[in-house]
């Protein structure tokens, strides 16, 4: 499945010209939290790999990143239904044809695609100079269960974006009010 995931993700992410021109898609706070809960293990793993050259070996991620990702993976199955809905909504806004394909895929085939896409979105935004701050945030979140960490991420996203135009965002997707 992995060999098919990369072309599908490229199709999904590289075709913004197919994006709908109608009202922008937004994720509800519940969808964003489910997506965050589901994605945390993959994103933590990807962040640890991306930041490995930028962090000292004594930093949190090099020492405990894989342990945290493994612990947070316990919440993935419970979060998947909401994360799936959010992923399909995001896919539909980016590439309706890919979203139709994704909607027909069984969960065990779609989950690796979602993992790779969500990790890719974060990796594309993560700059090496941000790694120390991300390392610190993950160290602070680490005592929390995945659901609480995801809720805090959703809350922080909303609070941080309130001052900006258009309200809170996750990439080019808005966080709905309800």
C-alpha cells in the first residue's frame, strides 16, 4: 500500500487548481481534535526525524519521541472515525476526485494514506529553527493522554489564530466555530 500512497498523496496535494471555488471548507473543533488525536503519533515520528539534525541528543524528541508516539498511538483507533471524516473533507476541498477515491477505500488502506498526508503537511511547514520550540511543546504535552494533548493543540490553534484574519486555521483549512 505504501507504494501507492505516495502517488495518491502527490495527487491530493499537488492539484490545488481542482480546489472548489465555493465557500471555504472548515473543520469543526471536534473534527480537528479527532484529526489531531489520530495524527499525533505519525506527526511526532515525522517531527523527530525532521528535527534530529537540529536538536541536541539530550533534547526531548531524540530521547523520548518514539516512546511518546507509541503511547499516543493507543488513541488512534478511537479517533479514526472523526479523523476519517475530517481527512475526507480536507481531501474534497483540495481534490474532489481523490476524495471520491479515498471515500471508497477500506480503512486499512486509507489510514496509511492519511498518515503520510498529515505527516507531510506538518513536515512541509516545520522549519529547523522551530524544532527547539516544538521539542519543548512536546515535552510539556508528554504527560497528557493523547486526547488531552489533541484538545490543547486544537485550543491553542484557535487562540493563536483569533488575532489573525479569517479565524483559526490548519494550513489552508479554517476551524469552524461549531
